[in-house]
C-alpha cells in the first residue's frame, strides 16, 4: 500500500490507446491519426518439407510482430498478404491450391465454431495457365506442375462479421453482426479464439492432399476519448488529479450503497458508500483506473477506524457462455442459457484524502487499480463473451 498519491509522468495523457469496447459507439474512433502500432517489417516463412527435409512449399508473409520469431501479428483494418512458393523437382499432378484465412472459437476443447472464413484460389488445374513459373520450369500439361512457382495472395481483414443467428417460424433468416474479436486463450475458462492461415494442396487421383496451418494473432484497435482538460493539466504538472467536486465531468459516480454491520460485536451501525470512477470508461492496458470512495456514517468511532487497508476493490473479468435474453437465437423455441465465470485481474491500492471542506461524518479515500498489460479487450462473438 502507498500513503501518498503517485506522480504521473509528463505526457501520460497523450499515451496511445489499444483497447476495444463491446458497444460500437462506446469509444471515440480517430480515423485521421496514425496508430502507433509496430511497422509491418517482419518477414515470416513457413514450410512443408519432404521426408528428406527438402522444402517444397513455402508460405511467406509480412506482419507487425515484435520479432521474426514471434507469431505473425496483424491489426484491425490491415492486410494479411504475402506469397506462396512451390518447388517441384519432378512433375506432379495437382488439382488445385488454396489459401484460406480462418477465425475460430473453441470452448472446452470440444466445441469449435468458425466465425470467419476467407479463401483465395491460388491455382486450379482448370485454369488456362498454371501460374507464374521460372523460365527453366514449364508445366508439361494442364494439371501437371514441375519447377518453381510463385503466387501472391492477400486478405483485407474486415472490421466485423455477420453470422446467421436465428430462423423464424416463417423461415426468415436473421443475422447478428459482431466486431472481430482479439486472439485470446484462457486456461481458466478453456476458451480459445484463434486465427490461422491454411494452405491446401489438392493432388490428383487418389493421392492424399497436403496442408500447412500457420497461426496468426489479431489485435483490434480502439481509442478512448481524451481526459478532461483539468486532468490533462494534472498529468502535465505531475500533481494530484482533481476529484469529482472540482472536475465533475471527469468522473462516473455510482449510486450510494448502504452497508450495515456491527462494531465491536455490540454496536449496530450503518454507512453509505459512494464510488467514483474516472472517465472515460474505456482504458489503456497498463494504465491506471483512478478511484475515489466516500464513506458517510454518524458513527465517528467507526470512521476513525477506517484505513486504506479497509478498502478492497478489484478489477474483475466476466466470461459468459450462452446468449443473453435479448439476443436473437438460432431457434426461437430455445430459451436463453447463460453461464458466467468471474476472476480477479487486479486489486486497487488506496490512500487517505484530507479535505477540510468535507463534512466530519465523511471519510474519503483515493485509489487506483492498474490494468494488466496482458488484459484482453472486451468482445462478444457467437455464444461467448468476456468483459472487464
């Protein structure tokens, strides 16, 4: 615990934001400004090899991953692009080659749903030309390939997807739109949201086809609105941020909650607790959420015993399985079934606030809870959702 408010570094208010909100209007999107995402200069290569170890198929792609060794990483609105190289020393019969982009939701390792599917035909035996080949290698005839080939491919990541959600008694089809969820894996809830590039080589005759699966990471982009002017000044001057009495538009104030208890096992008491949370309600991972709690009671002894250690506020992640009651379902005859899991991500740190203008029957504490750097942005897709 700390006894004094922390100092905030110069320029904190201008720090860029990477987060997501379940409700589309819940944050201010900035279209004209550049995001401070890593440059798309990481070149990755993935291969299929023969038994001899010789590489005969190579998928190349460029991403925004931190290093070449990391999983290829792509951000909202970006392109997943690269090239596919084929090296065949001997003539082989190939019916077709495709590259597909998948988005999958897996729950409890036995329920898998595809919410995104995009496919590109790289080569087809029915095409007039087998594709680009080096001059020293020529396809003998349609469907038979030999030599080196190099085909480009590209996918533009959509902002969201529209998925069949219900069929009415009149056979009318209804669809539900979702924002693309972030890549996500949580061992506590046994949920995985994963994206992958899949190359399929279909061979002629009865020969078994070949498949190359390349996992990729998807990161959505969102930016909360700027802090109030008074809070920005506090950040710049490294002073205590103004409370709701000075900067009321900078705080979200809860309804007072009555708390009843017993002091020293004999004295019955009541207190009203009011919590103030800093606005906006969309935050940057790794940044603090500022809090103020006011406790009002007519029992002075109880108020004098309150300390920062008496306060316990946690940042919780709620994970839901199933459809909400107001959400369309595939069949109107199905009732909504929801299972929720909750786990704590972080706990707030508190310090006492002294304000001479405050009434003697009120004690005020300020605090903050740090959002973990690896916290996953909120999302809802199909019958799954999580939020913080």
